[in-house]
C-alpha cells in the first residue's frame, strides 16, 4: 500500500512571520488561517520549509548583510551574529517541524540549531543544485548585485600598500567598505540603492530553493510591490512563474486548497 506524500510547502519570509505569530498582521493574513497552517505543520498534515535566503534577510541588519557578503564562502573575517529576535522566530518554526532549504549562493553559514536541513527527497543533491541554478541564473539577481558592488569598488577601492587590490570577488567586500567610509547621509543613500538589489537577489534565492527541492506550493503574501514590475514576485510575473511549474498561494488560498 503506497503512502501519499505530504504536501511540501515553502513559506516565504513574510508567511513565516505570521506562522510564528498568527496575530502579527491581521489585516494581511487572517489570524485563523495562520493558526490553521501552524497546526497543520505541527500535526504533520503538511511539510513546511523555509529557505536559508529568508534567514539571511531576517537575521542580519543591513550593515551586517554587507559584512557577511564580504566574508561569505571564505575562511577569513568575523561573521556577524544573527539578531536574537529573528533567531527566536525561526527556532520556534524549527520546533514545530519546519525544515531549512539550501540557497547555495548564501553559503550555508547562518545556522540556527533548531532548524534542520531538509533532506533531498524529491531530487538528489546534484539535481537539486542544477534546478536551483537553472531557475536563479536567468533572473540576473547575482549579476545585478555584482554590478552594484563593482561600481562601489570603483569609488571605494581597497589598497595593499599603494596598490589597488582586485580579484574575482573583491567586489563583495566593497559594500561594507562603502558603508564604513560613508557618513550618515551616505549610508542612507547606500541603503536606498543597495537594499532593493539585495532584496530582489534574495527573492530569487528563496524561490530557487523552492524549485530546487521540487516543493509543491510557494506560500507568500508578497506581490513585489516595493520593487515594481521587474520583481520576480510581482503580480505581472505570476503567469510566467506558473508556466515554470511554480504554484504560488497566499495563506488563505493554502488553507482552502488543503482543507486545513
């Protein structure tokens, strides 16, 4: 007798917040819907997942994101500590059974003990990584981030003695250097310029995690309004995502779909 697999649901950052605290945004997500989803995960009616891209978004302040980019994937430099309130939120989700999806470009360095890594149950690790890359690369999020970093590197070069230091990923260090070299007004301008680029890159990572693992539904309240029509999650792009086999639902639609 075959066992019907549980629906595999990837929860976007905003959806995770209301699952942790169902009363958080009552005008955006009905608290009863949020409670039903939380109960469904706890009771094993659905399998819940969150991307490590969401941990990057939520657990680090803007300056700490820049500091992390400067050292990610290298043995050098001190890693910024994740913010305690965010750690508590995600730890709570781990305790009710949510699992963590890899987003390879983050580097798997932000780790919260009570969130276990998801197993490769639909695709093996190689196929999962290839699926992630096939989805994420055409979005151009990393390319835009690199272009932004290279522009900052021109304005805030790094020197070894009197020689400018250049290399394959030195642009990643330019974000934090630009922050440290700027006054309050300059930091405000930098946040305004770089923040949306990081945000859109992370949306691609989070959706890429979902695609890579072959999950069934991506649950989000985001419509990409802040980033405009170029956002991967903008309502004008939903048909394109659906054509790629990505089923997007808000919490109310998820509750209705699975009778939670």
